[in-house]
């Protein structure tokens, strides 16, 4: 019975990976990465750390996904079926990444968004691992691995940012508004 169970789990994982690995209809512009990095200015220096430094700072799970380009198991993220109004931030550096109104249910097992907050929020890199042609998405500030983007999302962009929930923090809109009003 155990070999069958192991095979079933492996089959489930493979099918989940394939659901988020579709071939893009058109090419995503990887040159945006160059644009992102040049627009970041000097702020990225605070986030240049050695592997050992990252390992001390981050939890083992966050380190594995953000710094070693890991993937959390599908359908395990607390943000998969999360519908609060607010903003999603990078859990490593606090960089604003996605607004909740761009989140949608893609059915792939990871939180999905159709648009980042700004062009500098994320960096795009080609990813040809595991025999697939995909586009990796990294945080535009600390260069942590977030997930991948595919060109099978809903309008208006047609993009699906398939993001590991482990690398996301969330702040409710009301909390952010209170903080903003207190400072102004």
C-alpha cells in the first residue's frame, strides 16, 4: 500500500507543477528585469546579503523558497483562499508586491494575481529548469524568489503571477490607512 501512496503523491505533485507550467502564448519581456534594477536606485544594497546571513535571518521555510528557489506544496498557502482587502508584501524585505483586487482564483494551488503594484515591484528572469520554459518572478528589492508568471491569466493583463504564499505578508487596507493618516 505504501508504494501506491507514494506514487499517488508524486503524481499529484507533478500534475500541480504542470498546471502552473503552461507554455506562454507570447514571450514575457525579460528586459523588464534590466529596467527594474536600474529604477531601484541604491535601495537594493541593504538587501545584498551572503547566503549565511540570509539563513540566520529567515525561517527555514522562507529561506528555502525565497533564497533557494523552492516551491511550497500546492493548496497549502494561507493565502490560497484568502479574500481580505489590502496589500501583499514581500515577507523577506517588506516590498509592496500585489494589491488584493488583482488576486484571482486560478485553481493552480498557489495565490495568483494578474498584475504587480508597479513595474519595479518584481523582476522577471528566464527559468528553463525541469525541462520547462517559464518566467521566474523575484522581488524587485531583495531579489527573493516569489514564483512564476504565465500568460494564461484574466483580463486586463492576461497574466497569472503564480506566487508562493510563504513569501507573502499581508496588511489589511484599514490598518495601512490608519498608519498613513497618523503620519500625515
